[in-house]
C-alpha cells in the first residue's frame, strides 16, 4: 500500500494526525495534506508558471508585431523563433537567451492559430496513383552517381514502384509511367502530381501541361490532377514512399553495370513489397493492389513512345545546341535545319527527310565539351587533314596512331584517315583504329585494303595473324620439285 493510502486508511479509523505521523514516520504536514484532500479525480496537466520575471519584459509588443505581419506573408517566408531571436539581438539590444523567445513564439502561434489550419485525412479510391521524384546515389559501371528516383504509389493498397533516371524531364516521367503500366498490365484512372514533376504546372486554377504528357494521357485515357503549390501533404503517400524506398532499396548504394540493369533490380525489389501487410487495413498489400489493378484502365494495344521532337538549325560546324549542351551532327549538316528526337536516355538527330543520322547518349546538366561521334569527324579530316592537330578525334586514338598521323605528310595523313573512314563503315570505328594501330606497330603500311580487311577480322572477333611468320615450311615444296625434275632427266642433283 502507498503512504497516501495508509494515511487515508488510518484517518478513516479515527486516528489523530499526530498518531498517524508517528506510526508511518511522516511529517504532520503530509498527513494534513492527504487527509484534507477530498477530490482525487485525475486532473489535466497544466503548465507551472515560472516564479521570476521574464527577460522578455518590454519586448513582447515588438515580437507580436512581427508575428502579426507574418500572417500576410507567404508561409515559407515567415519568422521562425530563431529569426525572431536574431532580430531582437541585432535590432532591439536583447541580451537574454534563446529559450524564452522560443517559448513565447510557440505560445503565441498556438493561441492565434486559425480554425481552418492543419491537415485533413484524405481517402483515395482504388485505381489512383501518386507520382513524385526524389534523389539517391547509386554506383553505375563503377562510378558513383546522383540519380533522380521516379516513384509511383497506389495509396489505396500502399503498393510502391521506383525507377531511376538521370533527369526529371517529361520524357523521364512518361517512360517511367509506361514501365510501371506495362509491368502491372493496367493504367491508373487518376494520376496525382505536383508542380516539380516536369510535365505540367498549376497556377491557381489554371494547369499547363507539356505536349508530350498531353499525348501520353490521350494514349492511356488517364486523368491528371496537380496539388496546390507548396502542398506536398496532398500526396503524402508518395512523399513518404520516396523516403521509404530510398532507405530500404538503396541502402547501401546499389551497384549495376547499366542504368537499365539497376531499374530491373529495383522493379524486382518492389515486387517483394506486395507480401507485406498494410499498416492499417491488416491485409496483404498484394491483395489490396489487385483491387487497384481491377479499378484501373486496360492498356491500349501499343505502348506509348515517350519522345519529343524539336527543330534545330546546325551552325557552320554542324553542331546543334540542345538543352544547353552541344551535339555534333557532322560538318556535312552545317547550316541545315534538322529534327531532334529527345528521349529519356538518347538524343537522336534526323535529317530533312526524317531519316536518323546520329544518335547520342543524352547528357543532363551542363557539359563543357561538345558531344560527338568519332565517325562524324572523319570525312572532314579527310578533306582537311591539316586540322588533325586540333581535332577532337586526336585524343581518342592510341598513341602509335596519333604519333604516326602527327608526323605524316598531308598526303599520307589523308590516306590513313580515308582508310579508317572506309573501314569504319563496315567494321566500326573502334575496330578500324585498332587495325591501324596493329599495322603501324608491325611496321606495315596502313593502306586501305590491308586496314579494311584487318578491321573486319577484328570486328568479327578473329585474332590477327602472328607478326613473324616462319616461311621455312615452304622449303619442302621447293625440294620436292627439284627431286621430281631430276628423276625425269635421270640426273642426280
């Protein structure tokens, strides 16, 4: 029994306070306190005011003025307690500590909170998906990279999917959505985005979408909705999923040979989430996700090709400026109007007849150097061999070939470059350069016929013949011929 209970029990037996204190070994004040208390019902906790005067005395009006003015400002540009403290020190000669300022601001905000502030729980029907981007690191081909992780969640079932990209463009969004749609065999009826996703923006009640995503919606018949600006809580399921998937699927950093290989691994790991139990509904996520799929739309007979075509005019060197980066179409395309096809991973250049002429890996971010294919530079160097010393191609060839071309006459340089250009068409640039390297190291003349034949052998995976060939085997045939002649004449050689 507790001391309080013993005091109350003895008091109920008519024992005096003095005797109770003696028997229990407590003070008489404690006995009087507990015998005199008539209501032991639980009471809500109340803050105990500090006995001393506050160091904020005289500063309250200034703080309140700042906080009242904040109500007319954007939410993300209002005073924090730390900012109030800094201004008091700098502008009002405040010498107290930060804690009283923090308590005052917290209390003022609590008392002046509007009735409509806060969040409401949202109910999402089956067949609705939320979409967002996050960032995470991964190791691709041995190189650590910061990737943009594209996350699609189904809030009804809490099923989550993730794909990694190098950017957050409309092409990436459409490719990621198509990947998820093809994987689940259906298209959600409703897609929820925010303004940062790259496929559209909402300003007030007006929504402006990219042409590519507009075509994507027409293809799959899905509808889109955009959250209010700075209101990520309106799609809280996918906001939470970004952090969850980053912590659980990308810690430690995943490794893959290619980005496509990484995405295949991520998609497989997402499938394992279907075996978990929903955090509130108590059913397997996979069972609930089946309802999401059943409530979605059937896929069309053909998949959507997420490519955006734009028109560009090449400069005098045949280069095109695309999203801040320079791509080399080739000198033969100088001053011509070309079509550029932008995909999530590839930049494709087409001529006036829409025939593909060049294809490059798409670069995200600002690249300082021109992006080019070596084959595009060879024809110009054949015509102008004097440009070899400052050509972008020079750094890509092995040292023996580079030294040979550096010291060669203009005629010999043209012949070798022409031979490499001709061999590139049938065997590829790498095989042609390797063939030139082998011929030069052997001391052979790298003419067109020899270089082309060797390049084709290398491209087919055939090991070139040994450098030093033993011709003594042919002496047998010479000896046999002389022996036959001598037998016919009857003479001994």
